[in-house]
C-alpha cells in the first residue's frame, strides 16, 4: 500500500522544481540585452574616467595653490619678524614743558621789560635704534616756543643725532651731533630732573645750555667709580660787535651750515663711586672762539666743576662753578667789554619727600643763590656786569617723570643795567 504522505512530499518537490526552472528560463537575457548592458557599463566607465581626470587636474591646481600660499605665508612671516625686530630695537621718547612767567623789571618804571607770558617752551622727541648689541643710534628733535617759521618766535632744532660703538665693556666711541658733557643742566636737562622753572643763569649764559656740537669722541670707565669723556668737535663763533658781542650763547652755530669755525676739544672726569654723590671737572679749549672769518684771533678756555649730592633722607645739594678765560687781544684788553673773563656760580640746597599715605607722588622744596657775568644791555654800553639772583620754590612730582613747579625770584646787578626781574614762574613738565 502506497504511503499517501510520501507521495504528497514528492509532488510538492516536483512542483517547486518545475516553477524554479521556468523562472530561470524566463529571466535569461537575450544577446541584444547583454550588448546593451555592456554598452551602458562602457559609458559608465568612460564617465568615471573623465571625472577622475578632472579630479586629478583639480588636485594638481590645489597643490600649486597651497605651495604658493605657503610661500606667501613664509614671506609674510619673515617680513613680520623683521618688522617686529625693527620695532623691538627702536625706542621713542621725549619731553616737554609749558611755562608761565610773571616778572616785573626793577630798573625801568615804564614796564617795557616786564614779562607776563605763557609759552610752550619746548616739545622734544627722542628716537633711538639698536643696530646690534654693540652699535646704536640716538636722536633728539626739538620744537621751541610752539611755532616755527618766518616771523614766528620758535624754531625746529636737531639737538642730537649720533652713532655709538662699544669698543669693549668699558670704552665707547661716539660720532655725530651730541650734547657736550659740561655742567649739570647741559647733559641732563629734562624738566623733571632739576628744581626751578627756568634753567639757572650760569648754565645758560656762561655755559650756553643747551649746547651741542658735531664731533668724534670717546667715553668710558677709568676705574670703578671714575669715568671720562674726550671729544674733538666744532666750536663757537662768538660775535665781536653788536649787542651780543663776546656772549658765549650768541656763538652757538648749532651745526647748521657752521662756516668759518675753529675746532675745539672738551674733556671731563667724573667721580660717582659713592651712592648719591657726583663730582665732576670739565675743560674746553678753542683756538679761535670768534671764528676764522674775521681778523681777530681769540683763544678761549672754559673750566667747569660741580657737585651733586642726594642723601637717601631726601636732603640734596647742587653747586657749580664755571669760568671762561679769553686770550690776549687788543679788542678785549680795553674797558669797552671788560671781558677778559666771564664766570658764574650757584649753590642750591633742597629737600624732597614722599607724600606718605597717598598716591600723589613726592614734593620738593629748594633755594638757590646764583651769581654770573652778563651783558648789561644798556644802549651804548658794552661792559659785562655781575648779576645775582635768589630763587626759591617747590616741585611736585605726581609721577616720577611728571612735574609741576612754582618758584619766586629776585634779581640785582652791581652796575647800571637796563633790566632786573622779580616775580614768579610756573611750569608743567613731563618726560617719557
């Protein structure tokens, strides 16, 4: 007897096989369909190849652009580095002072020589540059009296422009336009560094500060605490006639087309081995202080010595003496000028103290006695007379390099003169 269940299974298996065979036969592509498929695949391959070529081209262009960008970035980096080094090695500074003078003339009652004046006396800019660790440059450009030009009261002046070379750690060579190392105010004349509104008369009439010349010199250290300066430089060309005859200040040519001058030499020895103390002696010789264009030959020697003492308690003292000795000439050995010598001196005690418990800086008080020779300025007279001035006042430093000053002055003269001035002065000064 045949098993029905087994027959059913064979029947199902046979049916499934028949259906599958029919489907395979039904799905088999014709040759035309195969050719179409092959052509479609070829078109796809060609399209992909074209896209690949375009991608490679773009990649090459991008690589070139990246290289160019890298070169530009590298150059910019070099330029920026050079620029930053130049800025790092270049320094800028300056100082300035605004004055107010209220002074009355004691000699004439008409008030012609009275002084009631506001003046931005000096505006100065410093520019320095370090070429290397051994070579440097420094310059000082000044505008005096705020306004320069035809008919204006002021002028633009180049007071310093020198290059300095370190020969070694102790000795240095300097060439160019430079301040002469004579006196206290001449080398250090920023308004926050001294007492009083106006620069003292000895260091403006006897030593014609600010006094700069063109020259070549050396400075350095002889021994610990002992320093020297030695310079050969252009000299003065003092007039021998007119209202400024034989006045040192009127002989400054300021290295501006300085014709017909005789060269001069200046030396200084300075001791600073004790904290707070400076002792200095300077000397200068000029073979013809009137210049070489006239027929008068006058040699001249300047001697200057000073003391600066600043105690840590705030007590201070400055004292200075300066003297010109003119050579033997008939124009000088008469009563017309009375100028075989010109000299002056001053002494200035002071006291500076901090304003404790506040942020208002420090305060200083001072008194100064000054005596000096100056042209008397009386019409028709030519002699130099001896003047004296007493000055006292106060400096207030709200910051170490910002100062406000007030002082009172009294003047007298031994002979007949046309002007002596009494009154008060004010100043605002700064340095940076």
